[in-house]
C-alpha cells in the first residue's frame, strides 16, 4: 500500500516520501537575483521533512522577474549562491529542483529596457506595456531557458521545472486568452504549445537524457475562454514526447478581466477559493494523469485532513504539494507524515502571502510572524 511515507524513484532521483514543497515566490532574494540568508533560512526550515523541494520561480532573464527579489539564473554570478541553496536543501534529506520562469508582461517594470514579452500584448499590469515577441525574441528566450537550465545543473540541482502555468510567459503562449498569434506559435492547442515544446527540446538537448525535467501546467483556466482540460491533455502529450518526465499540475482557479487606469487587465490566481475543500484539484489531476501516464504532483489546500493520504493511497497520485500551509507552519510536512495533522497550525487563507508579494514587498503571513523561519 502506498502511503505519504513511501519512497519514490523518478529517473535518477530518489525521494524519501511523497511530499513536495511547491514553488513559492518569497521576494527574499537580492535585487540582483542572488540567494540571501533569508532564502537559506526559508528553505532550510521547509526541507526537513519533504521528499522534494521546488525552489521558487527563478528568472531566466533579468527582465523576466515576478518581483524585485526574484531569484535568478540569468548570469553565471548567480550559480554559487544557488549551489549553497542546493546544499542547504539536500543536507536536510530532500531532493532539490528549481523552477525556471519568465514572467512576460507580468514582470516588474524596468526603465529603458526592452521588457514585457508577450505572445499578443495582453496587459497584466498597468505599469508594464506588453511587447509582442518577434522571431528573434523567441530564439533569444529559448536560449535563455537553456542557459539557465545548464546553470541550474552546474549549481547541483537534481532537476529543473519549467514554469508553464499561472499566466506567466509560457502559460500565456499556451492559453487561448492571451495567445492570438497567427504564426506557428499560435492557433489551436498544438500551435500554442510550439514555444513550450521548442524550449523543452532545447533544454533536454543541453541537459542530457537522464536529467529530470518537470513541467508545471494549468490543468484548466477557470476564466471564460481559457485553457481547457482538453487543451491541456493535447499539450501534455506533446510535452511528454518532447522530453518532460513529470507534470506538476496546477490551475487558474479564479480570475478574469478588470479595468484599471483605463486599461483592461487580465488577472488570474492559482489559489482555490475559500469554499473549496482540501484536495479539490485531485479529480483534475487524475483526469490529466489518466491520459498522459507520467508521474504527477497534485496541489491545492493539502495539510489538515485525509485528502493527501487518500490521493496517494486510493488515487495513485505520486506526489502531493503543500503550499500556503508550509508558509504558515513549516512543520506541516513532518506532522502529516507522522499522522499528527491535528497539530498543524492552520493557514486561514487570508492571502496575505500573495498580497505582500503582489505589492513587491517581502512575503509575510498573518499566522507565522517568524518568517522566513
Ligand atoms: C506567496 C505565494 C507565492 C507563490 N509563488 C509561486 C511560484 O513562484 N511559482 C509557482 O508555480 N507557483 C507559485 N505559487 C503557487 C503555489 O505553488 C501553489 O500552487 C498554491 O499556493 C496552491 O497550493 P496551496 O493551496 O497548498 O497553497 C505561489 C503561492 C503563494 C501563496
């Protein structure tokens, strides 16, 4: 019988259990994208019991940062700090991978630089003018992902995760809401997958056949006209053929269009609304897994209760990610593994964590005043 404590082998990596720290942008990095003491503290505290730790969205280019303190792998000078972070995580017994991202037009504003990369210039922030990418920009982006992946490998990470979710740049290409291109990078789900496929193939070529590549994808976008599960299955099959080993399944749980400063913006959040139960994404994750067959990670309000245990035991989902609950109580994973979920200090879903980074501030939590610990 598979339990949360069962080990798992994925290619050449072995996880001691089924629990995963999903990527969580903390805004604790330096303005140069470097690892800081606070980053080391945050990850050390949350690696103690985890099988796998996925380091937060790390930018492949200086213009692709989500927040001013996003970590970076766009320059060789960032490798040594990342190597320290890898050692910190591995010393606690967890496997360490890093999420590679370009925020596209969801990036922080930059003066006098070409930024705001976008498939079709949909606006996300009133202070960032999107810039429709041309063929040259696309070649550069593929190159940036591959170079960052090679730096991740040099830093000692056990694998990389390509961020294809949450309406950041690759997700904007995958989504019919944001990709209106008439060239080969747009059109139906297969066309919209072209950029992600070219990136995965190039990263695979550069990292070699054995190096684990994860891909984070929205199972669906709950916005009228958004990416459907059907689209995601088409895209998932293509990505699997291109070299993805594991899918990290997430979603746009809520969002839509709104007017700010006379601009129509698209908003989207990965957080399930309060009225949704723990493990509410399990059915979507199973539906994707059934079609693709590769190992998956499920996410969505896991922590207190039996949802994680059941997803692994009954539904055969390989891994369970615990987000906000690990910000709030870093001992959550250990308590779940010991069957002591009643001792978990509950996240009250106030969304202060999202709100603080959304304002460009350091991530804070109403319950855990001791962050980064
Ligand atoms: C403050 C904060 C930052 C996040 N940053 C990232 C990120 O960098 N990359 C990513 O893929 N997801 C990010 N997420 C989403 C989480 O990985 C996770 O999917 C989400 O919180 C849902 O899981 P939960 O219900 O257990 O919190 C973030 C979530 C929070 C709360």
